């Protein structure tokens, strides 16, 4: 065959292959973002749909990681654990880092800086907690006089988890899992089936307003949560595989670029009252942004 004719034949074959299998040269890897029914972290319905702070940060990360195709799945935390343990191509945008989770998850640099978890109670129960704006959770657990609600497999930060795991029994802990976890706990609080529950301040106010009981609910600071900002950080977590290791490396680059921006910080700030903004921004700049690895 003439050399020029042969060259044209090869070129034609390559064109046909490129048209037939375009994905071979342009295939993207994928990330499935795991979400829970947990407003105001994620909001899946109503006028504020998609405006939860974890919704918004996921949006930012998706736009910052065009080398991946992105999808989202809603499931409870036990289902999340199963996906991670099976090594699926999944990530969660904001989890507390714990030793148990590090066995099957890789973690990014901090992705969120939130105020720490608090005790949430009905105001009528304040006397049972000593009429104090702050309490030692360890003392409450040791006394076994009060029943506290906690989510099954949910972490509340290193220091709170340690106390709940050490002193929690069937006498003083009601553990629950399911969709609308936070909302159901608030309903139990109003039915006097719980003396208190643990959650984030913005979570408390969102659910209390949702149920029309904001003026009946108050939060109490957990003293053990004040000793270290470690309990204030959440992280992106991905499956502990080679894929997850690379995904976290890419996510870290995106976080370093995006965390200093106003739009990133505003995702959480919109759920704070105005009196909290100045203090939050100071800590965000001096504490959160200083953690880069």
C-alpha cells in the first residue's frame, strides 16, 4: 500500500475511534456526596431548599472540582458508614474526625468552623440543670438523673463523644437513628420524653422555629467543649482507598482556595444572629484559616 494512502487510512481509523469512544480520552472520575435529612445543614424541601450551609459548601466544592462528575445521595448515617466501609467513591462534606472513622475514611483539612455542640433543653427544665448557662456534661452523665438524647452513630465532637461513650448508659441516654433525627428529638423534648439533647446552636434555633417553640427552648454551653478549637472543626471525609486519597488531595486544594472567600464563610454565617458575627469572623480568620494541613 502506498505510504500516503496508508497514512490516510490510519488517520481515518483514529477519527472513527475518537467519534465512537469519545469518553476514552475525556472520562472524568466521580464523587457521590452523601447527605442526611438534617436542616439547617442540608435543606431538601421548602422555601429554603438547597440553602443549608452544607448544601452551599457542596456547591462550592463541586464548582471547584471540574475534573470530577458529581452526584448527591440522601441517606441516614448508618448507610453512610456502609458506603465508606465498602470503599465506594463517596464523600461527606462535613463530619467530625474520630479515631473510629479514621479507620475507613480519609479526612481533609477543616471544611467548617462552627460553634461547638451544646445542650438543648426546654426552659421549664432549666432548674434540673442547675439554672446555669454552662454545665459539665460529665457531671450530668455521672448523676444518671437526666435523660439526654443522642443520635446513633452521630459524632458531637471529640470531647463530648468521649464523655457520652464513657458514662452513657440506658439510664441516662436515649439513642435514636432515622430520618428527621433532629426534628424527632425536639418533638420528644416537648413531650417530656427527654430532659435535653445535644446539637449545634443553629440546629436548635432552626428546629425550634420550625415547630413554633423558639421562645420555649434554650441552649446551655458544655464546658468540656470550650477547651480546644478541635471540637469546633468539621472535615470533608472520603472513603479510605487510593481514590479517596487523591480526592482528598484535590479537595484540600479547593478548600485552601475557597475558605478565605466571603461566599464560603457566609454559608454558615447566615444561620447566626447578628450579635455573633463579629466574634465568629475573628475566630474564623485567626483560628480556622490558620489550619492548613
